[in-house]
């Protein structure tokens, strides 16, 4: 079906918008002729332009947009912010029909579909779980007022992130580590604790990608200015506190959509215990240590009925490792 192919195309475009659209959503748009031929497409990339996805596609299409169908991942905005409302650009371009996949939850920007109808444009809302998922970080921020927090860990089969002597490089294989670089590139910020900064001295620059997410260090220990995380390749924020509310406020005030947590057991567990981890990604290697550092520590749980519930979103092999992606549902 036409819409299935169009939505699959939008999904691939919205993936490209991850990490480059903040603080806006990673919207994608495509314009089709009456026979289903793709005329033009686009996604929101603030590193290149303030134009929203619809405007990017319309500018590419030019006069060919008149009488065409616009398919977009999110309901077109109806307000003036950094840019004029997308609905006006759509009306002015002579688009005949608009199909959108996700309703805009922002009360300021919502209402675009109705304005298009009032302008005589045919509008169809065709819900898509896949396009909602790929835009979930911004949608989560709109609902909660804070970024989507994804905790990434690499463990042995017996849940160790380091051996007893502290060695941890490398638990997982190159395929998993390459996938982590993509995760980093798709995130607006990467969060670590001061202990991770001191022990691992990570660079946190996505290898093989142009993206430069903000690096965030949280904790009270002093990290030398000579460490890699303070080089000039990306911005670094230091939150000199153990307070989770203070940390979350800093991340929220920055306007981040998605934060990748690469912290160790102390900070990661504190975030999990406070309900601030939304998703968990575990790369598990076919190795066992028996003794060593566990990836999760104290969660404030003493009885089984108080356990944290997680929902498995996906599982996939990466070389000899297994990547499991979970939604944290809470207690």
C-alpha cells in the first residue's frame, strides 16, 4: 500500500533527524504526486537550517507541490515560533491532501490539522506506532518536561561490567561497540558519573559519525581538565552534585530530547531507583567472570513485590553479543 511505503520512508528520514533536531521533534515529510511518485522529502535538521521538515520538502518540490499529497510524521504546527507556522507554508504551496501519523501533544503548536481543513485541504490522520516510536524522545519530553533517559550497559552473561581488578575493556565485541557509536550519534547528550570519567577516561565522541552530542559529567569528585572529556571536540557540562533532581533540572533546562546514560552502577542505579531511567539497553557478551562489579547496585528494594518491571522492546544479535532493549515500566 502507498501509505505503508510512505511511512517506511518517513521512518528512515526521522532516524536521520535524531540528535540534530533538538529541542524540536525529529519530524520527517515527503511529497507525492497523484500516481504515488515521490516528488521531494526532508527532515528537520537544526544543524543545517531552522526549517521544519514540511518546509524543507516544499522548498525542494517547488511548483510541483501544487495539487500533491504531503505525508508527514507529526501533525504540522500551527504557531509562530522560530519559524512561521508550517500549515501556512502548506496552504501557500497548494498542497491538496495531508496525511499525518502522530498528533501534536503541544497545546501551543497543535491544531494544525484543523486549520488545514478550514483552508479546504483534505486531511487524514493515519496513526503509526512506528513513527510514534522513532519520535518518542520528543514526545516523552512534551509529556514529562524532561528528556528521555536511556541507560546503556555492556555486561557479561553473569551481569558483570568489570572484573575484580577493575578491567572492563572490552567486555563486548566490535559489532556492539559500533552500535553504541550510533546510539551516541542519535542522542543529544551523553551522561557519565565522575567515577567513570576518572577510571575510564572516555572521549564520548561517536566514532564514524559527524554528530557531537553534549558530554555531561555528574558527581562531586574532581576530574582533571586534562581528561579526554574536556577536549574541544564537543561541549562538556559538569554538574558538581550527587543530587538527581538537580541533574535532571540541568538536562531539562538544556532542552535535550534524548540523553544516553553511560554511567556506572552508582549513578545509573540512583537514576533507576528515582524513576528517571526510561529505557534500558543491555549488550550482553557470552562471557562469565563469577566475581566483579555488577551493572546495577542498590535500588531500595527489599522484597520481591516491590520489583521494577520492564518490557522487552526488541532483541537482536550483534556479533557474538545479544542486544536487549527494554522499556522501564516502574514498580
